[in-house]
C-alpha cells in the first residue's frame, strides 16, 4: 500500500466546496480641493494686486492684469484651486505680504 502525500488542493471546506478568497480594493478618494479668492477693496492699488498674483500664483503679467480686472469689476475672483495645505499657505502669504505693505487686500479660501 503506497501513501500519497495530501496536497493543499485536495483539502476541502466542511461543505465540500473549495474556498476562494476575494481581494477587495478600496478606491482612494481624492482630497478635497479649495478655491483661493482675492476680494476687491477701494484702497489696494491695482498694481499691487497684479504683483501679488505674479509673485504668489505664478501668473504672467498679462494673466495677472486680466484677473485683477475681474476682481475689480466683480468684487472677487478665484485665483487658484489647491489642496487644503497649499491653499492655506497661499492665503497666509498673501495676507502677510499685504499687511507688511499696509494694504487691506483680503485673500480667502473655501472648499470647492
């Protein structure tokens, strides 16, 4: 009488079926994005707003000028959309810069 080794594939569950493990993969959620906006006021010079847009948002002079006019005409404009940390940093940088130059320019952020 020969003894055959028992293989893993020969073993069955109690009900006689071979078990199958399904791997479930969770979808990764994209982090929420935040709009950074500049608000119009009656005191901050237009040139200063253009400078802020160039310096902190990497815009060309022409892009910054167009957006500054939008802020001037509509009261506010979205200047970029970023992750929370980046948006928060941009708002802080702009507000600090405006305060150092004694301008009341306001920069805010809100969830997209």
